[in-house]
């Protein structure tokens, strides 16, 4: 892509012009437009404090795009909520917004959660951000291991295990997840480390407490094993902003050389 520009807002519409440096296939153009929709959806996520009645996201109707021609009147960007009610108020674009868009597989998962029709599907997509945050190795030093490296070696040599059993034991006992602190405590500490100690909702600030994290983890376990137990209110007012904060950290982390 050689250039991208946005025209002035006129009668509630803006013209988005994308010029590629060389001819591209329709598949490449469509992929770019899908990434654009994800990026724009992500850019409006922080302003949404209560998604109980719908989460706004950006949708680009690819079927209406005319390649090698100016887009038709119905081929522009629409902002819709989870039940596809079209919003008539314009959502202004700017060159600054477009330049700040960053394609990312995790961003796509997050926005898929915005698009998902029910609370359980949203929960699953958004909790992925917290799970990816837990996997970041830079937080390992925050937590005491159950066994030190020396203890793992002593225990591995003291038993009568086979070579395969010894390897498996070393992998388990020396694993980064085997810590004195449990998952709830670790996740809360990680969030504190990246500066997330509260979230803002339409009802004011909500502190990220141990009980709140425990509730989210419990719901995640129920979804995984029994498929029930979703607190819709917590999904929209707590998990949504937490997931966005985690995603923002993860995307910034990817950019560090």
C-alpha cells in the first residue's frame, strides 16, 4: 500500500481512499479492509463504558466494495451494534486514527468478541487477552517458584525414575506455572504491574480486587467445563475494559525490538 487518505466529513459521510503501490488481488484488498475494520473497532472500544445494550463495532460490507472504482454509496463504513442496528450518527475518521491502526491476531480475537451475539461468546474471546497476559515471561520474576532449580535437580536424582519419567518430572517441577501463588493472585499482581488497578464504568470506578479476579477465573472454568455460569454484567463492565487493557499492553509489547 502506498497511501491512505480520508476526506472531509460531508453530510455524515467521508471518503476513504486507498492507493496500492502495485495491482493487488481482491483477496489482498479484502484482507486489508477486514484489518481496517478490526483496527477501527478497536479504536472506539475505550469509549464504551457499558455494553449491556450492545457493543459498537465497525463493519465494512465487502460484498458492496467495487474494486478499481470509487466505492458506491452503500459501500462505506458502517458502525453497528451487536444486533446489527445501523447507527446513523457519523463516526469521524482522521489520518491520525488510520496511522495508529495496528493489525494483530489478538486484536482480531478481541473485536470478534465485540461482534459476538451473546455474553458467553464475548467472555471466551475477551478472556483470551488475560490468558495471553499470563503467558508473558517478563512476569515470571514476580512469583516464587515451588521448587528452586537446585531442588528440582536433587529430587530428580533422588528417585528411581526412568529417563522419560525424570524428564517429565523436571518439566513439571521446573515449569514456570508451578508457583507458590495461585492463578488468581498472580493475575491480579500482573494487572497491577501493568498499571490496571481499577476500571471505569458508567457507575464509577470499580477496583480490581482478589474477589473480582476470582469470580472471572471461576466463570472461565465453568465455561470451559460446564458451559454455564456467565455473569453478563461483569462481562461488559469489568472483563471488557480489562481485556482491552491487556490487549493494549500485549500489542505495545510486540513492538518492542
